[in-house]
């Protein structure tokens, strides 16, 4: 790894940004987390010619264009804030200054373009010390970790995010991007917690429970990212669809978009409900009919009302198991046992026989007219014929002849889980 000292003006950073040559948030970086007070204080620092800590920037030569590209290793929050101000994203306000007695009133309410020419030039000419670093991805990641661990500590999810770039992380990113707005609207997460990657952690926790069940998350976290670094695309899609099914079942079908009004919006309790439903539907071969959704909701609402520190019975137990240490493997098992007691009666056990036998197909083929029960057209050849569950297997339908119908293969595939 090679390091070379340099100096960059804000104008130089702005030019590189305009040309698309500088990446503020490479894959190893944490999210932009600065508060309004930190933003205003930084710009005030520039206007008063106080010094800033140096930036650490990775320099990469593009062999095709013979131009350098840059990745921010340390200083992302500062560079992003400066560029956001120059681009007009926020004004300077006394009430947002951590030391309002030092704030110059002439800047009150001013966006960058509203500053006088002298102050704009002062910002553009402001010079920051930079260490330009050339090195491998592993060396850069190690440097990022060391810089941040010695100054502003990274949480576990941010550390994991800086170290792994494989398929499991890609699936976490995909689910997070698709469900972020929904998760915030359901108040399972807050906008503030998302800045520190709480959304990535929530999705990671849910995916770990899908893959290995209830386990010690602190021990499983890194192992899962390593094990599924190179993951089959179809399996990734399958687990994406499984997450979507369970999340929507809980928040939309059961709680009718009102989980935000219940105690189950808390992280530990939501994950327990997620783990329980996933286990029933995917591990234990059960199904839950639409007719039972309201009964499940009423039972969970009853449980939430029974959660009292000075209560008795199941509600008291759930309350105790959700307090300090509530995300531990033991406490999550205890909560799952409670959900088993109060909800399992609403689930149906699926038929252990998943597919119709060749003999079943021959019996139906020889039993009458060869009319597809889905499209109504004739099924001309035995090779084009399929035996379909009238009530889908995934909704509790039995694999028996009385629950079967003759269809085209193509019609059966397009039907899916619909009746």
C-alpha cells in the first residue's frame, strides 16, 4: 500500500464530483449519519478558516481513460456535507449551530447561492489535507476499519458491511431497498436508526432465522455472510420471496397495516413473530387460511394487552422475555413457545404427500373427458396433461384424487397458489 500526501480545495472536490470521479460511499462505507448541528458547524468552520482533519482517499487509475477515480476512505461525512451545502441542500441557521453565540447573523437562513461572492470563493478555495492511498481492496477495508475503530466506533452491522461484498450482502441490500419505506411506515424502524444500518440488521436477522432458525445471532452473523458469499441465484430469489411472504402476512394480512399501533412493532417482538410464522409455514409443513387471519390478530392483540410487568401468566412471561437480553437465543425460544401455545390451533398441518403419483395421473386421464378445468379447452395429449390440486397444497389442500382436477401443464403452472 502506498500513501502520498496532497491538498485538495473544495473547488477541486466539486469538479471531481461533477465529473463523476469521486465515490463518497464505496461498499465498505457506513451511511451518511450527520445531524443538522454537525452540518452547520462544519460549514461555519470553512467560513472562519479553521482547520479540518485530513481526508483519506483511495486513488484508482482507470486504464481505459487514464484518469484517476477516487473513493473516500475516511472523511465521507465531511465531504458529503460540504457538497450537499454547495448543491443547496440545507441553509445555515443559528438554532442549528452547537455554539449559537459564535454564529454570524449575516449567514442566518442563507443557502450557498445566497452567500455573497467573497464567502462563496472562501468556501471554494478552502484547502483540506489529503492522503492519497493506493492499495488492494483488503488493504483499504482494513485501513477504513482501523481509522473508524480508533475514532467514531462502528456498530457490528457497519463493520460487517465494510468487510463483506458477496451474495448474502446483495440479498440484504435488495430486501432493504424494496421494504425500507414499508418498514418505516410500520414503525418497526425509525429514520434515525436506519442511518446506523438498523434496516440491514433487521433483514439480516430475519434471513438468518430463515436459513438456520433461532440461533445465537452474535455468533451466526459473520458465519452467514461468509457461508453465503457465493449463493445460487434461484435460492436467493426463493429467500427473497419467503421474506416478502412472511413480512406481508404479518403486517398486511394479519395486522391490516396497523402493526404500528401494537407492541409487536418493537424489533425483538417483531422478529419473534416473524420466526414463528416462518417456522410454521416453511419448516413444519403447516398452512394458515385467510379465514383465520382475524383470529390470529385478535389473539396477538390480547397478548399485547396482557404484557404487564406486574401481571400474571403468559402476558407476564412475554413481558419478562422481551426485556433486557430479549434478543438472546434463550429468550427468543421462550417467546416462540408462547406463540406456539396461543396460535398453533389456527394452523393446518399439510398433507405429507406433496405430489400426485403416476398412477393417480393415469386414473384421472382414463376417467372421463379430457377438458382442462382451468381454461376449458381440450387436453390433446397425455404429455400435455397435469394433475392439479383444487385447493392448493400450500393452502392446506390434500394430495388426494377428490382434491384433484385435470389441466394443461401450462395452465397449472400459471395458476400457482390460486383456487
